[in-house]
């Protein structure tokens, strides 16, 4: 791959066979010559100006080489394992005539300007200027229409736009809704008025054996506030018996009908288990119409899970280290960012949290939650100390 640095500070990548070609920077419009030496930061980690490698010059095809993450996530704890933006373009106002108002309610149009006689030098110049203005208007209108057309997700071979993906928070709300935990749930609902939030409820490593009144009331309040909640269900990395999984889904629907879907934790990453998870997805959507199904392998999984739409969202990262090295394999870059989630924790302060958000946008992660919880213990037992900053940072990123 050849790295190209634009004077505006953006970086791009192109295949080697494009060496010597020229193309425009999609950000500032400067002409770029492909073949300059790659530019990286001293740490070797992409900075905020890094542009995804799927921004290729016209006519090329993205074939980035992207390694898998270096490690698997730690084993799950008792309370659960590590558990579309439109760029707009403003076209400058063009000179035009405004009608002359002669009296209230009556408009008198100004007479059209008489064109100069054909054949004169001024006439040719005027015609050329008129033609140029017409071309600019047509191109500007076409650009607006193209940018405002939403990207159709998951169409193999369709190019992705350069629009920043809309970030939503996916919060493992594994705190009991009483005392400090109740206040945490209230803060979640307050934040849901600013940004989109999906909370994962987990009364007892699942719905438990009976309805809990505190959870029932808080889930009712969350639904009334417009916040989506999904119920936690463990799948044992594909080894749990299907009837047991279905029973927990049934209990969620019976005990807490306020939920919007399911968080299927401990998903297998192997292609051989796709049919198992497809069956769970179908059953979940039988119990809840348009159920939001989120699967969590906690690491990269086989592309078949995406190609066969086994879930709406797949969490491809849940760990306390290695997020800066996360690079989805090339075949996964054809899918909409809303199909991917990440749950990095042990992010120590607000500055590091904001860097993770910037990296998540570059890596095309649509669902994110960042925690300052340490490696040991339950990283989802409380909101981070920088929760308000995280909400504001996600809001600004949208």
C-alpha cells in the first residue's frame, strides 16, 4: 500500500499499482500525487486525522491487509462476559433577482435581462459564463442529492461513503436499580435524551427465575423515556443447549415485556455455529417483533455471521487492552458501521476516552461503550467517572 499525505493533514492509502497517478483529496479538493513516502506518527498509531483505508482514489478497489486482534478476551464473569451520518454540503448562494414588491400581497417580477447580440466577443464571454454557472449548479445539486441519500447497509460490492458513522452507546448496565445503581440508571435515561443508548439489563446472569419488581419498574421507566433495553442471555460459545437459550428468551418476554431485544453473550466465532445462532435470532424475533439482536463473541468472528445477518449488531471487541490495534479484516469493511460494537475498558481518563472515540470512528464502529473499570472485577458494575464527558463526546461525534 502507498500512503499519501494531503496538505490539509488528511492521510490516504492506495494500492501500489496506482503509483504515479493523481487524484483529488475528498476533504479539501487538493490534487494528490500517489507515490509519496508513508507518513505515520512516532508511536505508530493513527492520530485523529487518519482517514480509513477504504477512501481509495476513483477506479481502485480496497484490498487492505488487516491482521486479526492479537488476543482473545478474558473468560466471562458471573454477571456476564465482557459483555447512519449524512454529510451535508452547503452550496454558496448564487446571485439572482428578487421580485420587486409594489404593495403588500402583490409581487411584480423584474423584467428579464436582454442577452447581448450573438457574434460579439462580449456575447461569447457571457454565454461561456452562463454555461459554466449552469454546470456548477447541476454538479452542486447532484452532490447534494448524493450526499443526502442514505447508505444502504450490507450490499456487497457497494462503495461506502466517507460519512462519519453515527455512534450509539451500548451500555452493559449490570448495576442493580436501587441506591447508587438506581441513580446510574437515571443518568442513563437522562443521557438518552441527548444521544441514542441501548442498555443491557442483567438481573441474574439472565432474567432469573422470577420477575424482579425493581427491574420491572426501571425497565418501564426506561421505555417511557425512549431508551432501548435488551436482555442478557448467555449462549456458552455455542455449547449451551438450544432449549435452555429459548427458555431464557421466554422468561425475558414474560417477566419484562418492556425489553426491545436480546444481548446474546459468549457467541462462538466459528462458522460451524452460524446455524445455531441463526435459529436463536429467528426465535427471538418470533417473541418480539423487530427484536434488536446483539451478539457478543468479544473478538473477531467468521464473516458468515455478517453475511447471513445472524444478528443486527456484533461486538467484535471486549477487553482492557488492544483496541488501538483492532483492524477488522478486509471482507468486513463492506458492512455498515451499525453492524459493529466495541466495549473497551480500563480507559483511565477522559482524554484517553476521547481518543478511543476518534479511533472507533476510523475503525467504523457504530456501537461503543468506554469504561474506566480496572482489569480485575466486574467492569460493568458502574458508570465511568467521566460518564458525562463520554456522553458529550459521542454527541459531538455525531
